[in-house]
């Protein structure tokens, strides 16, 4: 067993203690939440990096955005520089009654897993980077820069501006983004495609104001029924997205076990999958259309009236090869062309768009990563996977650093449940992630 592997394993008790301490900080960057914990989280990460021996550590922000932490471990002569990315902010906890622990921000261990908000997404990514640095006593064999973001879960509204403002400071030969998943706890993965995302509001108007449903109902339409008919046109009878112009991407050779996906998603008995093609195609390389919410009177207090207007928020995940700009145009044209009963339809994009991306998997960094992860997983070769979710800033990294190899690695697994209740991290797999990253830095040295 190599010295690096032994060093990582020796460091794991401290890594876990620091992970649990970070989880205690409820760093939620969403509007309406106290943002002081986000700043406290940045301060905590800064202290950890200073203790790890970084030559430079400071906080960066762009505009009114939350702070990111930057650190630099200079490269030995002739060695490349690696930029390590993760984020320390987390999702809100949601309905506390759905958690099996009293406090989601206090880590609980059960059956070989750690439970708590952010323990996997993405504070484990932060600590995987620190574990690798600690394995080398703060003197890695290659140059290392770190960027630990503070508003990723809120959509990274200022990250692109920060990257552009500090492009020279952050430049690197290899970028490692530790914010994805592994295929299984026992099978490592490199994420090579990610879907993009757009959110739109679609409003349907049919009347100047609410009117009596008995006196006018029959010939006069109501906006809620019109909206229901309109959003129903987003899918065909099989559940495939039926918006002309959206791109279908290239499928993967891997496939998902149906029973496993049902269990992991919590599908109720009798519920059918939607769409056609392999499950991995539907998860990774085809577009999706999802109604996130509807503005309408609540059922209990609704009057017997025809509603004049109704609005839905709809999210579209975009296949690799598409673009946010094309998707917004296609979605707007689809809704306007399918307006029921002559209803007035207005489509408004919410915020920015996230482009999908595909990562080039050729090059020495990928060769080093495959070898490192295979060693960390006791000979099990990593597989290449897609992710149905989105990390829009990867496209920005690709634009700003066109010569850099970009690796998207995983700290989660199929049972981590990021963003949901009872988020968790497999302890044994987390150690392998830390070992794999340390070995990667070692193998990148020339």
C-alpha cells in the first residue's frame, strides 16, 4: 500500500470531525434566510485551508454575491496546477417532520452512513479536497488552487462574474469539480455529460376578471382548465417531451436497474415510468419538462368562479448539444402555438439559463484519474456517467480555460438523497473518494 493511501487513511478521523463541524453551519444562500451562516462557513473553510498550509487564502466575491474562498499551494518547478472546486452552501432542510433526526445540521451515524444536510452535497467535496492536501502535509506534488463557493445551491448567480473577474488568478491546467456522484458505492464514476436547465413562467389569461361559474360556465372558458390543457401538451402519450426544437442527446451504454430506480426515487406502487428509451437516456441525455408550481386559489378557499388568469412555473432540463437560448425560444413558440381556446399566453424566462455540457474524456488528466480511482476502489475501473442535473458553471470553465482538462468527480452515491430529507454519505466510499483524489494529485505530477 502506498504512502499516500496510508496518509489519507490516517487523516480520516480529523477529516470526519471537520466535516461534522462544517455541517453544523446552516449555510443557506437562498433569499429569505439569514446569510450570516454562509459567511461563517466561508470563514471556517478559510481557517481549514490556512491550517493545511496554503501560501495564500482569501475570500472573493462578485457584486452582492456570497463569498467564495480561494487558496493557493504553489506548484513545484515544472509541475502543472490543478484547480479544485466544491461548495460549502446547502439546500434548505424542507419539512423537518420528514427527517429521521431532530436536527438536520447535527450529523448522525447509522448503518455505515452519515446523515445531515450538506454532509454529501457538497461539504464532503470540500473535505475530500482537504483530505488530499493533508495527505501531502500541505505540500502537494503539483500546484493546487481551490475555489470553495458559497451560493451554488441558490443557482450561483454571481459565480460567472467572479470567474471572469478572476480568470487569471484561477487559471489551471486541470480543473476538478467534486460535486457529482458515483455509479454505485462500489463503482467509481467520472461525470462526462450534464443537462442544462431553464425555468419559465407561462401565464394563461381568458377573462378580464373572475365571473360566476354557474351563470357563465359552459361557453366561457376558465384559465385554470386552459392552463392544464396547455401544460399537458409538453408530453406525448408515452411521456416523451413533445416541444419541437429541443435536442435529444446521445445515449449511454450503461443502463439503470428499474427496481433500483423505483426504490431510489420513492415511486409509489403502480406508478409507471414516463418516456421511452433506456432509463439512462431518459435520465441523462433527453430533455425533461416539469411543472414546479401553479399560482391559483387554494382548493379549500376557492369560490365558484371562472378564474380569469393562471400561471405555472415550468422547468426544462436540456440535453447535451442543446443551449439555453434555443430552449427558451422553442418553449415560447410551443406554448404560444398550443394556446387553447384562443387564450392569451405569456411566457417569461426566470433568471439566467444553464447550458448543458459534454466533457472531453481524452488526455493525461483523465488517464491519471482512471488509474487513481481504480486503485482507490481496489481495482474497480471507473465508469463514465451522465447527470440529469445541471452545473452550468462547467460551461464557463470550458470557455475561460479551453486548454484545461475538466474532471467532474463524485462524493455522492445512489442513496445520498441530496436536496431531500435524510441526506447522507457512505463512510467507506467517502474514504475512497479522498484516497482517489490524493492519488490523482500524485499521478498528475510529471
